[in-house]
C-alpha cells in the first residue's frame, strides 16, 4: 500500500496510507493524541507503581517512546510488549521527528535502540524500561492475566473492523490482570458494545484535540 510521511497539526509526523486514507496517528496531533489517550488516561492511573503494558500496534514507536520518557522521569518500572505484524521500515523511522518535537534529544539513542532491538526478545532499554517487540498478528495473542494496561491503537474501525471485534476484545480481556485497564482513541457505539459483551466496564472520556470522546475499559472483578 502506498505510504507518505505527513505532519500533523501539532508539528509531529505520522504515516499516511493513501489507499485507505488512514494515518498511524491523529491528523490533529500525533504527540498530543498519544499523551492524552495513553499517558493521561492510561499510564497515569498507576502512579509510580511498576506497570506491564501491552501495545496493540507498535508502529512508529511513538507511544513506546513517550511512555519511556514518562517512566524515566518518575523512575517507574515498565515492562512493555509491543505487538506488530508489519514493522515500519527503518527509512521511515528516520523521518519521524518525535525526538526533537518532544525535546528529548538526550534520549535519541533510546528511540534508536527501541527500533534496532531484536524482535521477539526482551531488551533492557534502560534500568527501568524493558521492551519486547513481538512480531505477531493481533488474533494470535493468547496471554493470560499478565498485563496491567493495554494501549489499543489499531487502525480505525472504518478500515479494519475485524480488529475491533468481540474475538479480539476477548483476547484483550484475557490478557489483562484483574482490574487491568484498556485505553483507546476510539469512541464508536459498536466498539463499546463489543467491549461490554466480553465483560469490560466502559467509560467514555473526553477525547484528544480534534476528537470529542474516547473509551477506557476496565476488567472489573
Ligand atoms: C494505528 S497504527 C499504530 C501506531 C503506533 N501505536 C505508533 O505509536 O506509531 C496500527 C498498527 O497496527 C499494525 N497492524 C495492522 N493490522 C495488524 C494485525 N492484524 N496484526 C498486527 N499488527 C497489525 C499496523 O502495521 C500498524 O503499525
């Protein structure tokens, strides 16, 4: 599929898939979206406690890098698993401007390490952050109660409805520990119904810039 690198409204880059007219991040601001959906409404619920995270769609590594920056500041231990079936080309990664846009030049080597580390092996990215990039399809995930938090960042329902199905959310539910939390930028009724049908309690929260709402789902016990 033809791809192009574009700038989103907050100045940060993303990848645009022309055929689908779908981006890896919000056109209203890739960094703003990542901070709002995944950090403010997800990671921050855990304070300074150690957190194990599953990311659905490692993609450009933006969510992973922002999570590292947060954790590093708080010296919080993070065990991060990023699942991705179609890794982004190294040439495209080089065109992503996240390190400069986040004012994180001193961690340039960390962003590079996140991309260069081996697939399917746990890598100590820093003393408090370990990363396992799993080259895997989402429907192959079969973890059981090992994650505290899921960043559900698949492409939208409009282009990949099969990834927002009860089958996939059942896998997400199973992989979370009791009281675990899933956050996503999505806010469609059909998505909420799938989440509820597998047992999640779903909250509608204010969305990131350019989007009214988003969901947070909890594995209540
Ligand atoms: C919205 S993007 C993720 C953006 C990413 N979180 C980031 O920060 O750059 C969705 C990702 O899901 C991946 N993907 C699409 N279908 C998949 C599937 N069935 N299994 C695994 N990965 C898939 C895509 O290659 C893409 O990287």
